[in-house]
C-alpha cells in the first residue's frame, strides 16, 4: 500500500502534517510506503530529527509550489502545476502507474483538492459527480452528511447517488446495518423545500434499494432521525462548520460555568468532559472521503493537527479493508441511476 500526504496543506503545515503522517507509521506494514509531498528540506529535517532517515517506508516527493487556502482552485491548479496538491492527485491516478498511491490525503484548499482529484483520478464507473461525505458524531452514533463542499450546484440525480454512496460508507465503515437516508430541508412536510429537494426526495422515495425516511430539518440532525443525510455542497458545508463551532462553544461554556460555581467540582468533572469531547472531536474522525473518486481521497479540515492526519490514515486504511469503492460501483450498477435522474 502507498499513501500520499500533502504536507503543505492546512493551517499547521508542514510540521504538524509531517508529524501526524510519521506517527501513523505503526499502522503500516513493512512493504507499505508513506509518500510525503512538499518542502523537501522541512520533510527531511523532521525525518532526521525522529531518527527515521533510513526507514524505507518513508518517501520524500519534493514540490516547489503551494496552493493557498484562499486561491481560486482551477486557476491555482493551472498556474501551479508543481503544487503539492496537483502532485498528490496525480499520484492517486492510474497515469502514475508504478508510482500510483492507493490513498491521497490533504488538509489544503478543499476546492483545489476536489478539482485536482476529479481531473487526475477521474470517477468510479457509474458515478456522475463525486461528493464529500463527513461524519458528524452524535449522542446516538455517527451521522454521515453528503455533500459538504464538492458540488454546490448539484442535480437531483447527484444527490440520489450520494444517498447510495454515503449509505454504503455508513454501513461498511461505521457498521450501521441498514442506514436510514433523509433529505435535508426546511421542514418535515413533503411540500416544503426547493425544487432540488423535492425532486431528490421523489427519486429516493421510488428507490427500493434505499431505506428512505423522508425530510429532515437541521435541528433533527442530532436526534437519531437518520443515519445518512444528503444535501447540496453549500448548505452541507454551512451545517458542518456550524456543528463544529457549536460543539466547541458548548464545551467551553459548560466547563466555564462549572468552574465558576465550584472549582473543585470542575476538577471532578474534567475527566467526564474530556471523554465526551473526545467522542465529538472531529480530529478523531480523520477527515472526509471524496465518495465516487476513482481511488481514495481524504479531504481534511484546514485546522488539522498531527492527530487528525494520523486518524485520516487509519480511517483510509479501513475504507480499503471494507472495499467501499467496489461496493459503490456494484450498487450504482444495480440502481442504474441515469443522468436524467430516473431510476430504470
């Protein structure tokens, strides 16, 4: 197995990204390789500092260009062909041949990662548009939301496919036997929502291969109403960022209020709060897969830390072990979702 990591992507790059990738070496076999893409000097310095200069599993793939978080994805890829993101995506493609990597990972510019992956890796057979599937931790268990940023102007049949792909991800990776699939809307009534929402709901309702449970509102995401929620990328990204910010804010507020009332009580509650926080910490979920890409592309939060990278590698290996891509191809062939959105 070969795993490519863009060490230049993210707020804490390159140091935290390199450290996290190296920390994941204990998950790899003797014949596996970890390809670190980016600043050659920074990568070699860390490898040397950690006494791994002679570890054959570590491959340094130097690049000279970096795509910033605020750059236009397509323009940046065009003007920076030697960027770490472009190189990473190319290594994930079949064109790379003997250099090809089974997994590619980046915490860099999301739009650039998606565009590069689609241009280099292409799509799995039967997939119309890849989508980013993020896992939201809840009291009742994980909830998979797709899409959260890859496709902001989708068509109904794209969301229909997302339900199938995210459902397989929830089933195979998260162990949910028969994932309940819902469409995110502004109300539970079938008459509400945009034309995209209504048409998507119709397609999913008519699909016997899906466990469709109807519409779901934003307030119900954490209330055990569904295991898979489909939406367009703009709304999905807003939901993701809101959920992350709300969780962090609530924990800070609870900790502060308890400490204000009784500092000793706060100390007693600290282990409990930390345990709960760990269950709701997005760093532990290792980013989000780009479902439908012809390979395994993990897209991480820009604020990713070393432990986020470590978790991403662990989760990506699990993705391979559970043959998610093979299941997607087989399922979409059975569902036969046409470009017009009709299930034949």
